[in-house]
C-alpha cells in the first residue's frame, strides 16, 4: 500500500512550477533572554529556509524581522491568494531574478505582542539574541553567512529593527532593508497616547489590570491591540524595572501631558535622531547596501519619518536606495520582490 503524499506536497500554492526549497526548524536556548521581565520563554524557534539544490554552504544569510504582533514562523505559513516568503523566494530564484540565499525566520514574539529587536530590561535582550545566540547557531549548522554575507530585512517593527541593527552593528550585518519602519516617533507613536490613556483610565489607571484583562480574551479588538503596542513601545524604549512588565508611559495618565525626561529616552532610539551620531554615520557608510522605503500614504505617518531619514542620509553622503511606492502600510510583502534579489546579489559578491 502506497504511503500518503506528504501534506507539504499537496497544499495550495501560488505556483507549483518552481523547485521548492526546504524548511528546517531550529530550537535555540538563549542565555541572552534569561532576564526578561515578562516571563517569556527563552527557548526560541527559528525556521530556516535553504534553497532547492543547496545545503546552505557558502550562501548569504538573510534574516527576516517581522512586524508587531507577528512571529517569524508566520512568514512561512500557507497564505491565501498569494505567496509566503519561501514560495516568493522559490519563484525569484527559479526565474533568475534572485541569487540563492538562506533565510532565517526567528520567533521573537513576546507577552506584549512583539518587540523592536533591541535590548530592553523589560522585554529581553533581543538585540543580543539575534547576534550572539541565533547567528552562530544557524551559521554553524548550515555553513552560510559569516562576515560580509549577512543581511537583515523587515517591515514596520521589523523595518525599524533592521535599520537600527544596521546603524549599530555594521560589523555584523553587511546589508539592510527597511520596509516602512518605525521612525519620527512623535508622528507614529504620540498620536496613540490619548487612546492608551483612556483605556487605562477604564482600568483604574492600572497597566497590570489592562494587560491581564486583555490576555483573558476571548477576542482582541484592534483598539486594544494599539494600546498594547503603546505599552510594548514604552517597555522597549523607556523600561521601568520597578513597574509591571517594565511599562511606564511617557505621558501623564490624567492629562496625557508629555513627560519630557521619559520622552527623551524614547527619542534616543528614533532612527531620525540616531542618524545624527557620527558613529552611526560611519557604520552606515561601511555597509554593502542600505535600502529605505515606505508607502506614500502610510496610515501610521511613517512616510514622513522615511523622508526625513532619507534627507539626513543624503546630507551625510551615506549611499542608500530610497523608494516611495503608491500604497499604505498593509499587505506590502510584494515589495520583497525588489529588496530580496538586491540584497542577495550584494551579499554574494
């Protein structure tokens, strides 16, 4: 009796005409995440895509940082009426548009809905996790990446993480692509503060009450998701080790007035501010490639931050690609058709 065909061979795909790469699941026990205040697990899954006909040896390594409320494995899930990232890369490689590359999809989800891929006493040392825990584990197993052959890309929070990693760790990453990344914090974060303050007022101004009630579900409204995002950003950019989950907002919970010293801690992490540092400029100039882009009607106002950063990069003579495209913040994975081949080519040289 013949064995049934594996499910992976028969599920609906955008196209069945391209050779399929293979997906490998790694479990990484992280010392870097041990001290997180959220009680989040320190053992993390990383899905690794290896192109058809390759075992990974000598190939560039690209790392996919996903947006807020997602995890890396979500990008390898089946996708209706479209392609997940491995299917997209299968097509790009088969057509000759993209050179072969290994791609890693790390699970960086947290109790607060995600993170910005930087170190936080509250959310955990995610910057260190990616560099010190994840990269060695993947490169040792697959023989990919290494100096001059690592790239990082992502959208939204992932775009932010990609840009900041390029700014701070050009000794690790050689190319970065920022799709609609968080920047110009006063435009993308402060508009959500009144909603967060109202939501907390309904819980007697208790962050703990809001979070524990939110976690009970059974449904999660879009409004509450935005409140959660504000709390997560606070725990990222200005964590309070004495507060519940490290969260304190940069505004007064009664008046919503800005608390300047707290807000200053946020702004230190705004790419539009960070790019004014000499060390950051030097790092960006040393990259093989930097790509910055955003939709021209991005509903989170990120296009204005992208324009500001682009102008500052130009003024500092930092080589980069800047593109605005006719779309908003949602469902823009198709933009990877430009950035992934670009990055693979640079890192294969």
